[in-house]
C-alpha cells in the first residue's frame, strides 16, 4: 500500500472486487471498452487480473492497483500496467462521478513513477477508442503522443481502429 497525498494505491485484491463494482460497474465506464459487462463477467475479469498472465505468456507481468481516497478509504478507481517487451501498456478506470477532478491524471503519474523506479520499462503505451475524448485528452496532457498504428510493437490492449499513444522515458 502506498499513500500518495490524498490517495491510497494498493495491489488489487479479491476483497476489493465488491467496492470496485460499486465504483466502476457502469455503462459510462464501459462505453468505449467493449460495452457493459455482466456483473459476473466484471468480477471474472478482476479475478483473472489478480491471477496474472497465463503461464504461456512468458516475460509478461500484470500490475493492478486499487485507488482509494485516503481520507474516507472509498474505492474510486483502478490502475493497471501490462509489462512486456520492455514496455508498459497502461490503463486507468475511475468512478464517473469523479471524472474531471484530476484523479486519473494523478493516478497515471503515480503509476508511471512506480514503473520507472521498479521496472526496466523503456516506454509507456496506451490505446483508446477514437471517440473517447476524455482518455485521449488525459494522455496528451500527460505527454503521450498519438502514433500511427503501423509499426507499433504488439499491444495486447489494442483493438482494431483504436488510437495508439506512446510516451518515452
């Protein structure tokens, strides 16, 4: 667990799932990432995230964090990094009622700092649906640059048509 200002970042645990469902199991959160999953599928995805990459995914590491407000301990979001091939694919999901407060920006900065200090990652990558203006804007404000999809490394979070963003270290 890391206390960073007004937030607590801790590794995702099974006990976090009900609180994450309260914060993130929302049509707004899933509007651009495949549509609203059933609650069972939502829980399953988190269980799989906790378990980590499948055994055949050699050299791949998954880091998943729950984000809480320090004062109230309320779960407000989730951060994730899929590390492979000296890069990290980053993602962030936050409670829609808190969008626009800068929490995702602060969380992304925290995650990037953790990766810089504790891994050999050489670049950060993120993908977004072309209509997801909020995520695209946040990435650009954080120094990510949209890159053409031709020639990019294999990105496991990429869906055909997504915008791809990169931030070098």
